[in-house]
């Protein structure tokens, strides 16, 4: 049986830090399940992109990076909002996995309590490569395109993602 790892993220948007994490994880496992978390949320300031849009971003970035797609599973998973049920709900959406890669303390705790091996991921320039900062840069017209893969920039441009985000700030502040 091959070793399959799990990596959970919201990917709002998918950035170079996420890509580097996936590359690192693939050095340790044969396959990786990439969970697009909070899949039911979109069109708000913290989650501007749909699960489908995020799936496209991830896939295009992996293709651009020439990562062997036969080693990848991408699965959107909605939030459960009951921590004691979250892991079992996630298991129902994903193929079997044996190790979880996460730096998020609650995620680590929940998987450890469910007897999974959990391993931290080395951050890739965390101060610059985080989705909150990238969304903020989009809103304030600062340089953000160098923080995400070229294919993600192209996709966000195609779906008018920056203007969507700006429109959402108007909606969220009403």
C-alpha cells in the first residue's frame, strides 16, 4: 500500500507557499490528497473564490510546476462546524490517507486525537506568502502577482477576481 498524505487549505488564493508545501510533501509520500477546505464559502472578503475556482487554481499551478498529476487528489470539503466530527466528515470525502501535513494547531490536535500521524510543513517565506496578505494587496493595488504562480494570476484575471474582492469589501461594510 502506498503512503498517501493529506494537506488541507482554503487556498484563497493558492500561492507559491502552498505550491512549495506540496512539493515538499511529495518528497515524503507517493500521493497527496489536497483538501480545499471551507468549500461551501465564497463571495465574501475572507473567502472570495468558489471551491471550483480554487480547484482550478490548484490544478493549473500544479500543471505549471510540472507536478505528476497521477500523484494528486484534489477534494473540496465543506466545514462541519463541530470539531469532534470534522475528521470523520473529512474522511468521508477523501480517499484513505495515513499522514497529515499541517501547521495549524487545531487541525493537528484533531487528527492526533483520531490517531493520525501529523507532520509540520516547512514554511516558504511565510511573511509574504499568505493568502490574507495577498488579498489585502489585491484590495490596495499593491504588487501581489509575484506571490502566486503565473497560472493563478492568469486565472484570477480571467474571472475578474480582484474586482470581485473589491466589490465584496463594499458589500461586507454595508
